[in-house]
C-alpha cells in the first residue's frame, strides 16, 4: 500500500523560511493572512449586520495554537474587509483566543528602522496566506496544523532581527 502525503506549497515555503530564519538568527517571523477564502468561508450574501467568521476546518485550531505557543510568529491580517466587518471579526478572533498584531501593516519592519528593503507601501512578511496565491483552505489547514503541533523548531529568543542588512545598500 502506498501512502500519499499531501504537503501544501505554503508549508513547503514555511519550512524553507524557518531554515533561512535560523541561519540569519531571526527570532521573529511575520505572517500575513487574508480572512475571506483563507480563514473564513466567504459569504457574499451578508446583510451588512451579520459578520461572523465561518472557520474552515483546522483554521481556528491552527491560529489558536500559533497564538498560544509561537510568540516568534507575528500574525497580521492582510484584508480588504470594511471597517465594520473588521471590528466584528477582530472581536470574534479575540473571543476565540486568536491574536493578530496588526491589520494591513507591519510597522515592525520599516524604512525608518533601517530594514533590508523598502516597505513604505508594502508590508514585510515571511509568508502570505492567501487563496488568490494558491492557498487551498479546504485541504491546506490540516497538514499545517499537524506540522506545527509536531514541529520541534523553536527559534532562540536571544536572536534578534538584523535591520541593517548589507546587501540592500544603495
């Protein structure tokens, strides 16, 4: 019997990114997540009042696990949700024990801090969780959840982000 194991391309990228972060001794990594079609099943028939997260299987569990167990992974929302929607979603995430540090920005990495790129319009992230870039929530969440539950990789909290990388000097 042949056992076929599905590994999402995002998970392959995360593993590669963690190896790079370890080589660079970066403690924190940044992860941009969309809401609709990634965390929550889209519902375009909302009446403008009922904004609820309808989690994909393993999305809630994964995000709760990362919030509780991976302070090195900075999660932020990258979404086109309206302000009213966003307020409802953030309240539900909070009630569900899920923390996103930022919404549509990452001020931790910026030009002013001497970051290794130009981030005045595009927020810096190490991974991008977006259905329009190939994330398949119906099948990707479960292996990602299992990976993080089993993963032994934990960066050293004494590592620091290097803001002044030499290879982007003008």
